[in-house]
C-alpha cells in the first residue's frame, strides 16, 4: 500500500502530521510524568507529617529533580514550541511551574530549619500539583498546525 493509498483508506500513521503528533505525544508524556512527580511530593510530605523518617530525604531529592525537569522543560518548550498553536502557552505554564517549584523548595528548606512557613508551603504544593495537571492538559491540547 502506498502512502497515497493509505491516506485514502484512512491510515492515520502515514500522514505528514506524524512528526508533530509525536512531538505532542512526547510533551504529553513529559508533563504527565511531571504531574506524577508533583503528586509524589505530596505523598512524601504526608509521610513526613506521619513521622516516616526516610520521607524527608525523598521529599528533598524529588524536589530537586522536579526543579531541574521543570526548568529544562520550560526552556526547551519556549524555544521549540512557539511555532505551534498553544505551544508558547505550554512553555509559559512550565516556566511558571518551575518558578513556583523553586519558591516552594526555598519555603520548604526554611520550614525544615524551623521557620513557621508550613502554612504557605502546603497550599503552594497543592497549587503546583494543579499547575502540573494544567501543563499536561495544555500539552495534550497543543495544536498540530504550525502558526
């Protein structure tokens, strides 16, 4: 079956949009993994509050990983996705997520040293989980058509 025949018969895997679909799929997977990472942070935070000793180290390590991944995703996204419909929006959401994560980590470090900042650290964590979910939604809805 030739490419022309496949298009006539409705085979979606042979279209010219396949590289763009792969791009969207890649960003969707990346943002879903970020959202899962932020959810795990909440699980580790709950474990800390429950007195699980190892959870503090897991929470700190996951935070550093999420900071690096969020900033990397933001910069790569802003550089490569601006040509695509809603691509710049995804990049800005990822940049907001990265900045919020950096602030969140600073608040968490100060709280761990005795500062009374848990009252803002916990709700900001909830907001970051939501923002990570919004990034996944934005990646899934990213347009395949270049502007």
